[in-house]
């Protein structure tokens, strides 16, 4: 049965590719449908949308069949604005494309839009963007999560078949959870960071935001790999398998008491517990475990990530990249000051100050050094845990999507969103968020984490649970 592009919007990326390859769906018409939907997007999810389909769309002959791809603003895309949500980089046109984007393009996916994000990926609600907040397709009074909020809103609204996000402390997983989608943060080093505008280099990792676990696996399969242009990239150890697992026989799931107890909203807890029951029904065993240092992860992260950011963001000086604002007195120092004062938003300035302070002589050992020690302890906690369980399950975020403006004046409340996702980031291990159900009509995310390079394991487990839960990821498509 030939599929019309409008019906096809509700199919997953994997299903769309199959329909294109079998000749039931026209790749160019599908691209045009998504492009027009993106151009008319009312969630402010996009910072740039293509004017037209490319003259030659790589279609049925390629593995990714020309499928439209939405790319977070912070990925450099040659000749296409790449601004990382910042006014300082407004209109910046990079001379090259990030490796992860290029690899997907080489496999046939085609960029149709760049997506809104918190400035330099600092945030959990997308309210820190210089290009305005993004709204959640499930409820436009609420945030989509962040910092990859535009990518998540675009996919949830059916304005992109799939999207690229980045995750430093939760920025793929938490927006995926808030928007009823699948979000995967791969093992640190498995995907090249070349061409990603850096936030915290020891934590940043690119990954998929998709409508199904199979879609996430497919995107990862083409993105991962060692890249000579990123010295920290190593690639995965085994090829990504598109998951087919439907049972969890023998899988040992650990639930860390420190991350699944206090502070988790009732509706989220109920959905999490129901998912664990489903896992048991599929054959898994579920036990309580401990990650004794995980409660300190947030504090360590808010020393380490700003420290790295203060260093990374020093390159934005008005000389080499982005916008330059001359000082009235014509001085160089004045130009630096004005460019950075007017170019950076308040959250970015807060992080630069925190990070500069933590790295300053006399405070370095007390803050940065100590935070590094906590990071090591967290790595050890996970190693101990994975000696007795295969995967670790937690709620992805302690709440469902919150109302716009409700946390903007309270940075600590905002930071607490990443309580359950930051420990995995500090340890560099892979973690996926899948929808576990609805709480008062809003999606809840379930996080599954595994040891480094266990992507096939967590994708398989997530796929089995996804099939059992039967969540409708097209539920917000209008
Ligand atoms: N919300 C966290 C922060 O503001 C994580 C952001 C991210 O993963 N990029 O730093």
C-alpha cells in the first residue's frame, strides 16, 4: 500500500526508510512535508529551516533514504547558521560540518533544520536560548526540557523524522523524557565531538533523539566511530545491532536507592515502578543497589562543567568567531568586554564566573581537584554496581515537564532536574531514556544505563520494554 507523506509522519524513522526503500513512499515528498511542517512550527523549535529540498536527494539507494534530520544548533554545519543558542554567534556560518552530522549525511539522511537549544547547552528547559524559549508539543504551557529542547520538540511534534542532540549532564535524556521520546547518550568517546561547539569537553557527547529505540540504534550505527580529528574518540567496540529483543530473561536490573527515592514526584515514581513490574514480567530480576557517591554528582558537575566551560568559552572574544562589538574608546580590551558582556546571556555568565573561580590559584585544589576526586568515586561506584547487575534503572528526571517560567529564577531547582542523569555523564557510561507512560497526561522517562560500550545491551533491554509498554510516541503529533 503506497503511503501518503501525511500518514507517514506518524511512522517511525525505521518504518519510513523501509517504506521509501520498498517504493511505497516518495522520499522527496516526505522531505518536503517535513520541511513545510518545520517552517510552520509553532513551538519555536527551529533556528533555521531549509528553503527547499536539495536538488539531488539521496533516496532509496542509501541506508538512510534521504530522511530529514533536525540538528541541534551547536553542531557546525557548513554554510548553515550554527549559533549554539547564543547571540554572540548569531548568523555564524561555519566553513565545515561536524563529523557526526557528516556521517549521517553520508549515509543519506538530509539536514532540513537546525534546532533551538539553551545557550551553549547550559540549561534544562530551553529557556536560556537567545532565540527564545521552546514549548512542549504535549502542552504548550510547559518546557520541552533542555538543553536539546528544540530537537525533542521538533520530533515530538512531527516536524522532524529524528534529531541530533548533545548531552553533557542530561541534555538528550531529559528533553526526550519530557517530550515522550527515546534519547540515547552513548559512551563517552564513541561518537566524534569534532565540530560540536564545546561546553564541557570531558562530558559532551552527541546522540539521537527519536520516536523509537530501533531508530536510536540506527542513527547511532551510522554516527559512531573513531575520528582522527577528535583525539578523545574511540568508537564502539562492536557494531550497533538494530534491537529485536522482546524478553528480558536473565537480565539483572539494579535500582540505586540514592537516585530513585527522595525528590521524585509521585506520578513519576508510579510510572517507574510500573515499568519495573513490566521488566519482571519479561523475565528480569530487579534488586536495590547503592551508588553511595551519586548524591554528590550534581555538586561535582557544577564545578567541573563550568570549569571546562570557562576555558572553552574564552575563544569567543570577538576576534575569531561570531559577532564583534567595538568599544566606544576603540580599545581592544573594551572590544572584548563589550562583545562578551552583550553576547553572553546570564546563565552563561554565571557558569563562566563559577568555573573561573573554581580554577583560580588558591581555590583549584579545594574545588576543581576535589570535584575530580568525587568523579573518580562515582566511576568506582558504577564499577562495583556492574559487578552484580547488568543494567541500572532510574527515573530520567524527578518530574514531568514543568511550566514555562516556573524555575527560571531558581538556578538550583533547575539544576536538580539532572540529579538522575549527571552520574552517568561523569562516569562516561551509556544511558537511554524511553517513555514509561503518562502522569496527568504528560510523558515520564525511564533511564537505563549500562557499563561503557554496552550500547547493544541497553538498546536491546530498552526495546523489549518499549514493546511491552506500548507508549504512543506520535501522541503529540497534530
Ligand atoms: N542541565 C545541565 C546543565 O545545565 C546539563 C546540560 C547538558 O547536558 N548540556 O548543565
